[in-house]
């Protein structure tokens, strides 16, 4: 594993264990927020990957190893190639929980929140009532957001709009009702031939938008939008990486508004 030997050496030379509340490690900011909202001040949450980084390319630091050593629970998605090796190398006794699948719609987020609530309850059963109350409050926020965004999507007629989407935003875009006849993968893996093919497919589908994912890179999507003659819209899968996205709820609202603004008719100016 890359840099594990260096990290272990750094640990030996003075990285100490934290004392206090249960330490919960999340590999990324989404699960970190879910855990913090459920756990409140009964837990300390450490998030490893900054929101602007591609998880597969993140380079571990000594503080990451220390966090894992001190953790009671580790939450991860599965796209972090280093998490298992990190936990093993650190000799962590933490419970390691993989939460697979999407989280970027209210429904998928709620499912993850419920799993985290149950995991925290198993770890700290004396706080079960608090965890349940905190989870219910957060879930209510997500359900309210879900209702408002769906209402707006229906009013704007998203079901009549065809788009091309980066695969990591497909779940969210489809949930808002857009037609997604064409998707594309990680831009670093795509060639000029792929650009030509996707351009033809997008034009044939009458795509009005090309929807990109910030963390995977946006240059390819920008070129594709120009070739198709579509509007380029950039979304994020992690809070904090773009303005006005401090929380997951903020992020979903901002992503939705970016899409709505791109298709909303512009009011004519008064004469």
C-alpha cells in the first residue's frame, strides 16, 4: 500500500490517541455529515478525503492513520482502494462498515442515515434514543427537500428535457425526471473517438444539457457541450466543494437549482 510504511513510522514518532467521545471515521464528507447529524456530541467525526479530491487519487497522511487507530467505526463507500489496507496496517479494532451505492438523492441519503443510526446505536446503546431523535430530525429535512425539488421539477417539465450526463450524476439527474439517453464515464479514460461518438449520440437525442461531475474533471464535458450545442452544467457529489454547498441538503438544492436554471424560461423584459 502506498505510503503505509511512512505513515507507520510517523505514528511511532508521536501521533497519539485521542481521548473523549467515540471516534467515527468517514472516508468522505457525505458519510461524515450523516454520522455527525445522527451522533451529535456523543461522537467525534473524522473525515479523511477533502471534498474537492477524487477519492481514488487521494494520498494518505499520517493524521489519517492516527484517526483509524482511534476509531470505533469506519464508514466507507467502496471506491477507496486504500481503506482496507489502511485499517489492517494500523491494526485497527474498529468496526468497518461499507455503505455501497448512491447517496445523492434524498431517498438514497435517508437509507444511509438509517444504516448509520443503527451502527452507532450498536456501538453506543446508551445513546439510542438520542441517535433516533437526531436521525428523525435529519430525515424530515431530507423528505421536505425531496417534496420541494420534485414539485419544482414537475412544474418545469424536466421529463421533456433530454440530457447527456456523467455517470456519477445519473442517479440524481434521473431522480429529477430528466431524460438521460446518453451517459459517459470517467473523462480521463475517454478518447477523441469517444468525444465524436458521444457528440453524435447527444445530437441525435436532442440533448439540451451536458451534465458534468466536478470531482471527475469538467474539461471533457465542456468540450462535449460545445460540440453538441448544449448547455454545460457542473454538479458535485460532495458538500463543501462548491459555493453554497456546506451541507448535503445545500448540495442537493444547489445541484437541482443549477439544472433548473439551465432550462427555466427567461422572462421577457418589460418594454
